[in-house]
C-alpha cells in the first residue's frame, strides 16, 4: 500500500508454456483449495494495483490484464508489458511468477523492506536469485527497457530477452529464502511436493 516507500504495484506472470506440466494452465492449478493465481493475488496485499500478464480469467480482486506483444515473449517481455498496465505509476513493483505457491505476505514484505537501491530478489537454497519473486523500482526497470531499446508493452527488442539480462547491472539486495518459500511448480512432482507440505 502507499506509504513512505511510495505506491506499490504487483505484476503476476501467468502466461508461461508449462511444458513440463503437459501444457496445463498453471494459473488454474489448485493447491490447498485455491488456484495458483488466487494465491498470488492473496499474498500481494501490499500492492495498490495488480497487473496480471496472461490470459484473462475471473479473479477475486480487481486486476488489469495485459499480454506481451507478441505473446510468448518470455518473462522479461511480460514484466515490461505489465509495467504499462498500471493506472497509477508505482515506485516499487513486486514481480511474482504464478507458480510459487509457498510465497507468503511475509515474503513480499521482506522483499519490499530490502528493496533499497534498484530492488531485492529472493534467493533459493542453492544460491540462485529468483528474478520472478522480487521487488524492483520502476525507475530501474524503465532504465533497463530504454537500454535494450524496447517499447512500452513489449517491443521486438524485448521478445525472448532473458530475465537475467533485463536485470543485469542492477543493484539488487539478496533476500535469503526461509523454509520452502522459493519452491516453484514446474513439474507434476513439484506439484505433489507442494500439496504435501500443506503450506498453501
């Protein structure tokens, strides 16, 4: 919510191909009685506005839907397309992949508190930065967009751009994951493991 840190936005990415889930609609997969999309929306209580980048579906809270142009451009193009969907430009934006159902409101708050400089990313137990569970300043992302020559909403310079290249050179604080909060759902085995935790 708007505070001394300025307005906060949320971008939820739902448009991935889910190849290892046989093309299943990840956003509609249920864990703990909620779809993965509804879980993501639930944990973004700090966001004044939420933009969902992916196909339009019914949601429990008002959101704006956007698509990268052309669709299927990858997460970096989706994040930049999401930036164009805000009615009010936020200062900070929380980016969350829809397939991380063990992320909590506490996770999001830790990222926002740590987002000095250009932002903060969650770091999984292997030491890998989770660029799709992160808080970024909008200024930093727009600076990167300008550097790669992309246009608002996902231009040709953004299509297929790896997320690590979009954030290369940014001053990002690393927030170490606690418990299993960095677990994502890429495979059916991942889904079974997450469901067994009962953590959603």
